[in-house]
C-alpha cells in the first residue's frame, strides 16, 4: 500500500511539473486522459487496500474479543463456588 501511495504521489508531482508540457490537454488529449486515469486508478487502489486493511483489522479484533469473552466465561465457571459440604 505504501508503494501505491508513493507511486500516486510521484505521478501527481510528475504530471504537475516536468510532464506538464507533454500532458497538455489541447495538444495531446489522449495522453492527458490516459495519464490522469492511471494516476486516479493507482490512488483508488491504495484507498481500497486501506479500506480492506481496516476491515481485516476489525474482524481480527472482533475474533480476539470473542475468544477473550469465551476464556473469561470459562474461567468464571471454574471459579464459581460449589457446595462442598457432605451432609
């Protein structure tokens, strides 16, 4: 994901500075559209990977919380007071 963000930043910087004359929309409309489409695609891919990462982390946290709740309830059941008198 870091590589994609870095690539998107490089695309943005290059398109706004030294490639600006080559990407003039009046002279080269196809190159202009293609270049900025690729830049947008790389940015969107990085955003979707970030969203996927958040969803995976939330699922892992939910799984860990469920396991911890199960462990805690098992501990409470084993520690519960029982009648030990023999009458």
